[in-house]
């Protein structure tokens, strides 16, 4: 298959690899066992007795079925012992699929995608886009230097405890550089990650790079990238305003991602040194009104630098 759906092709290649790996492993184990005469004999005996039992039950034959069942039980115990002596168990004989629902194919016979598909797509997409989450700070390192900051810290902890939030979903952190905006967003992101929520944390510069890749991607790869940016439980865009502004790319795609997240009720956090007026001038009034919807809270940071108090 030659096409330029690089992400989707990689997703299905990964499924195929997972499937082959687990099936080959089970195949090798079965082959290895079949070289053992005792194993083969035991397997044959169990099969033979099972057939005798089935036949007797079906035709109502007057033989001692209970005795046969007892014998079969004994043979099964022998089988278990044999497996144990080779450091194996019954579950090693069948493929141990990564996803037991779709047996690592990613979809079902009726064409529906399996629920593991999005995770796999995200893994591949993150690799393709070279997204790696930076080392994030945690609330333990968040030492407030005044009561206002302490109140904010408690609010952020509440936000993570009540996640996904019902009313205020999105947070816009504004303020001068070095006032703890990125640090606070990082604490929230790491806490939610620890609670097993899917979080994508991107600098605005990295997001700009992704938009460029998106711009030239195939239709299905575009869908994959868009879905990655819009479907995670939380998206953090750090330092909005530091990315180069590319015509027909930055504002358009940024607005599309934020609008889709609002539609899907998927929270986002934006940190920025820009004022609301500067945001309006740089990204349009439409964008500003999206990020300042009734589901968003703007928090302005001032005062000491939380980063300096990390240790
Ligand atoms: Zn699956």
C-alpha cells in the first residue's frame, strides 16, 4: 500500500507488530512443548477421554462417566505440573494480546474501531510529531510566598481533585515572566497525569511546529493530528505569544483546536505574557472571545517567582 497517510500506516503497522509478536510467541511455546513426548501423550489422553465423555453423555451410554471425569482431572493436574516444570502456565499457550477486545487488530468485524485505537493513535502521533512531555513540577515543590499564592495553590489542587471540572473548565494564566504561570500549569498537568488523565503539554513554539506539519499532511494524518490535539483530557499551551505567527496557519489552527475543545467540553490551560488586548490584536477578537467564554477563568499572576523556590 503506497499512500502518504504516514500516521495511519504507522498505527496499523504497530497493531500488526503487536499481533505477530504475541502470536509468534505462543506458536514457539507450543512447538517447544510438542517436542516433549510426555506432553504429547498427556494432550492426546485428555482429548481422547473428553471425546469418550462427550459421546457417552450424548448417546446416554451406561459407562461410568464420573470415573472418566476423575481420570481427566488427574491428567489435567499432570499437565499443569508439566507446564510448571518448564516455567510455563496455561495462559502462555494462547497469544497474549495487548488488547484482548480486538486481539490487536484495532477494529472489529463490523468495521467499528476498538477503544484501544485512540491510545495507539496518540502514541504513534506523539512519536511522529516528536512530542515529549517536559519534566513537570509537582505541588510538593509549590512553596507559596504570600497568602494570595497559597489561595491559588489550593484552587489549583481543587481543580485537579474535581477533574474533569463542571463549571470553570479552562484556565488562562496571564502576568509578567517569572511569576509562576508555567510552574502552576506544570503542577496541574503532572497531578492530572498522576491521576491517569491524558494530558498534552506543549509550548506555543512546539504547537506552531505541529501546525506546520499539519498544514502539509495528508487528509487522514490531518484528522489524526487534530484528534490528538482536541481529544486529550487536558491541553496545556505554554507561553502563548512566543511562537512565530504564520499566515493562514497559526491563528486559523489555534482557533480551530480551541473551538473543538470547547465543543467537546475538553479543558485547556493557556499561559501567556500577553495582555488581553495584545491577544486580541495578535490572534483576532474571535479567538479572544473563544478563550474567554463563561467556562474559562483568567488568573493574573504577580509577585515572587515560584521557580526559584523549587528546592
Ligand atoms: Zn483493541
